[in-house]
């Protein structure tokens, strides 16, 4: 009964030399692939993504990549306030509900300046009228229209550029 990887590959009729050649060919091809482009930069040891230089972030894509790569830690904040360029983040209620909850709440904090934009799917979010102060910044509280356990904290600086799609 084959026990090693080479023996398992060789059992259908490949020789050990053929298996070694196949492994080397795969290694050469994978080392020639360009690195994946960075959509956003994760802050060290946190669940914050920082956007800069006018980047756009589609949260659906990021969460899909995080899930695909087996990242367990959820996204907690998108920081667009780290530069003066206009950055954009797009998200839906389903995006926020796909993140791990904390104490039963699916919360995402969006920090930014007046020129940064958040694109929300129309009809999915309700402005509660509440404002919370977190780390010295004021955030408007939005909840999911159909699921109030989803919560967005949107930096009040960004509210003038709030858009729906």
C-alpha cells in the first residue's frame, strides 16, 4: 500500500522520476506567477483595512477573498482617513451579515474624510439618528433595514458624500 506522496502518484504507473519532474514543473510555473494585486492594506495585527491613493474597495470581493484564504478574524473597520485622496467603499447588507458577529452584532466601522465615499445598496440601511463617539471620532449609526443586528458606524465626515446604488 503506497504511503508517501511520490508513491501515491507513482502507483497509477508514473515512475518516481516522472513524479519528480512533474513536481519540479509545477514549482517552476508557480514561482513565475506574479503576486496578486493588493486591493487594500491590512493594518498589522488588526482587522482594519486602510485605503489610500484614491482606492476603491468592493467589500463583497474582500470578504470572498478572506473566506477563500481561510482568514478567521473578521473585518471590523475600513479606514479611508489615512490620506487626502478620495477613496470609495461599496457594501451591501449581505456583506456585513457575512462577517463574524460580536455579541450578536455584525458591525463595521467606516472611517474617512469628507471626500471619501461609501456606496450602500439602496433600501438596505436605516439611519437610526444616533451618534456614537469612538476613539475621538463621531459616527452615525445605521442598521440593516431587514436585520437590525447588522450595524454600520459611518464617520460623520463622510456623510455628505453618502450614496446609494
